[in-house]
């Protein structure tokens, strides 16, 4: 009887699929018996900064990206929100950890109200879960009204979407010692003040992340039963680590944990699929120009590579396939670069680390 490897397809052998570039056709197609996205889908997304870069490509290729939270027309003439809050389906901005994502769902359905839900700073009231908002509230009344509106828009997006794309970004986070509420940034870096009696560092394990993802998906499906989930892992390294490790070692550990967790959840939960954005950018087959010169931010070429493979796995019309490898417009490229470079809490922390420490 021949040994088992005689029966395996070419895609399972390194020497047959890695030859200067990744075999695009075999990377995703063999793992799916149906497209990742259909033209009739309503798509929502959440996650780290990298998740924002999918949106222009999705829309340009005829898919519907669901948005439920908009700037009021009265404020149309003032500068748009920063930190990516206006880029996602609702104004939640970047969600770096699975625990933060689960807690957002719980807040949106009224099952979790953080005890430390606002920070007072001069005449402003800061939202700890959206600390980079350009226009924070100036009274408790306004803060409550804005938060209620935001959480209602979040629930609407999560209720109406048919596909949720969630990008896992970090294992490291800062949380409240009072009730475990997870912040998108360490208190005191973007806003607020760090208090060691109230705030603590956490580095989530594989089991914790799997549990948070599975609980979050279960919560979503209570009011959106047919929801499909696409998981990705951000290839963007940590801007800094709160462990005592070298940042390179901490990054490798963090991304490895996230990748294992994503794999476990796809096995444990139905209609959850993993898309290999991380491997496309960081694998040994990837050219060096998939990262910018700082070796942290993903370049335009890298984003194009990820999205061309992603869109090949979606249900686009035949006559649209020749458009999948087109570069984004100058405007879209500028927006993507700004999202990666400065429009997220983690990158904003990096600026403060460099110039204010």
C-alpha cells in the first residue's frame, strides 16, 4: 500500500507551490466550495487597522459595505473624524482584541455597561473606548446621547450584515481592574490618565481568545442567525510591547497565538472561514516590498496582493475579474496609507512614545 503522501494534491507540497510567488489559485479555492462574498451580501467589518484597507476594494468591485453611522449633515463642513472611527460600519474604530470585540457586542445589546465609561478632561468628556474622537462631548447629557446613538448604530450594523469580516490584531491589551472592560489603548497614551490601582495589562492566551471569539459569534447569531464570519490576522507588527520581551519576540508570539486561535474557531464554529492575509504578507514567498521601509506598515503593493487574492475568491461577475488586480485610485491609496500610518490608536501611541517620553 502506498504511503499517504502519494495521495496528497500538489498544493500540500512546499516545492510544488512555492516558486517565487504563492500559488494564488490553490491558496484559498481548495478550502472553499462557495465564494467568500456574494454580490447580494451586506458586509460589515471590524478589527485592527489593517481591516480598514479592505473597504475601498470591496466597494469598488460592486459589493455592498454596510454603514449605519454617519456624520450629521449639520456638521458636513467640518473636518471628518480621525482615528478610523468613520471608516467602519459604525463608529467603533479599531478593535484590537477579541475581548474588546465581544464587549462591544455586549454593550450594543445592553448586556454590559462599563463602570469606568467616561474620562473627564478639562471641558471635555472622553470616551475610553473611542479615546481619539476629534469631537468629544462637552456634557454628560451629550455624552450619553452620543454613546446611545453609537451603540444603536453598532447593533443595527451587526443585525443587518450577512457577512462579518473580523481582523485579529493584538493579544496585548489594557483593561479595567474593576470590571475587566478592555480599552483600545493604554489609559494615558491617547487620553485619560493611567492609574495602576484601576488599570492593568493583560496578554490573552489562545484559549481566552478562542472563548471570546466563540462567545462573540454566538451573541451575534442570537439576533443574526445566518451570519457568516471571515477571520483574518493582521500582519502589522506590535508598535510596542508591555511585556519584558524584545518587541520582535512579542510580535511573533502575539501573531502565532492569534493564528492558532483563528484556526481553532474555524474548526469549532460553523460558517467561519479563515482568509490568509497574514501569510500572504509575511510568508517567505512574499517580496520585500509588501512592507513599507519601516518594515511595519503594509505597503500598497502588499494590500493589492491580499485583496487580489481575496476578490478572486468572491462571487464577482465574469466580466469584472479583469479589474481585480487594478491598483486603487490615488485617493483610496492616500486613505489606506493614512489609516495604517496614523489613523489608529496604536500608531498614535507610537508617535507619543517617540516624541513625548
